[in-house]
């Protein structure tokens, strides 16, 4: 894998964001973008415990996809307060993924403002993500091919991202949004996954208040270096081809995948995992 640093800037106007990043679909990190928001002072794990401690939240760990679970089905539930205690006391794989906490706890919405940056952000979908020290978010892209503004709080996080045109090298699982889960994207085994040698992407490290812009359909793998949390704001894709793919995923693919899990069970998951390797190697003419 060839990873270059995501470009970083200290501030940006709407015009420049559109011209240099949104139109050409290039990622960027804006350092301390959130520094003007009340969230910059307030948002910490202690504050989340205070305002949302009693909320029951869905949790995911890094177990491989099983036919017994539905598409994106949580692995456990816990009170937010107990979850934050866990995050603060020991490393844990439990993560909160794609949770609309701001709907459950509306006062959090007063802590930030919607950036005026040339994106039509979807007001109903400010999603929060939490992770413990060392927890990893498998390599995936988002079902709706949105443009994503990803803000990080409290701790440090590393993000490895790839443009959609790198999909051929990433061992994509058919009928899903993920790459092979047994690839260690921190230190890939190129003997086992030779196609990854060709993949060209970006890496960046986010700290409290930083914002990463991920263009439409970008693959992302995230590692929480300390306990922390992030908020993603999203704008639906502007490219028609991505809108069509998003509609296909939302209205057909995930239901088809759930149906096949019920019909074929684990065989369906195993077949898809095998196909990810066959398809990738065939496209690149690799014979192992
Ligand atoms: O950082 C995370 O926990 C996951 C973030 C993510 O997948 C997203 O923003 O779409």
C-alpha cells in the first residue's frame, strides 16, 4: 500500500473547499475546525456521561461477520454511562457505530453548528461513533456514498482511506460494503494479499476538534489510539452514478444479503469471502 498524508490546512473558505476538494473529490483535514463550537470546550467522555449516561446504546465489536447477525446488527447493548466507564478503565473492542445520539439527546445539537462549506448536509443524520483504546473499524465505505465531514473529539484516532477507484485492490466482499476482515490494514501481509501492493491511499491522524473530509464512496479504516468519539455529518452524493449505487445498496443489496444469510447461512458468508480473493486476483491476473 502506498499511503500519503491527507493534506492538512488550518482554515478554509467555502469557495476554496468547493474548488480544491469537493469538485475534484479530494480529501482534506482542517485542523481544529470545531474550535469555534461550544463542543470544542464541552465534548469529552465525562460530558457525554453527564448528558447521555442513561441512554441505552448499541455496541459492535470486531467479531467477523456471521450469518446469524443481520446486516449491521449490533452485538450488545449497554447504558452509555457504563460504556464510558468501560472506555476509561481498559482497552475494549466495543464501539458505537453510526448512532444518532443527537436525536436521543437533543441538547447536544446546540453544541455545534452546521458548516457552510458548499455541502447540503442532511440535518436528520448527524451520527456519532465511539471507540476504546486500540479499537479498529474494519475497512469499509458507506452505504449511501455520501460526502462525509468527520469530526474527532476527546482523543486521537488514525484513519487510512482509499478513493473508490482503488476498490479493485482491496479484496472487496461481494454484496457488502467491506473489505476482507482478516486483512490487517496496519501491517498487511503482502504474501497473502498481493493486490494490496498496488493500492494507493491516504493516512492521517486526527486530534480533538480536527475535521476530515471524505469524498463520495471513500473506503475508510479507523483506529482509536485513545478512547474517544467522532461525529460524522453527511451530504448525499452529487454524482449520479454514486446516487444510483447508493439507491441500489439501500433498496436492494442489503435486503438481498440478509435474505441469502437466512437461506444459505454461514456458507453464504464463506462463499463471499472466497469470492473476494478470486475476483481480486482474477482482475489483476494474479495466480497464487
Ligand atoms: O470512526 C468510526 O468509528 C467509524 C467512522 C465511520 O465509519 C464513518 O464516519 O462513516
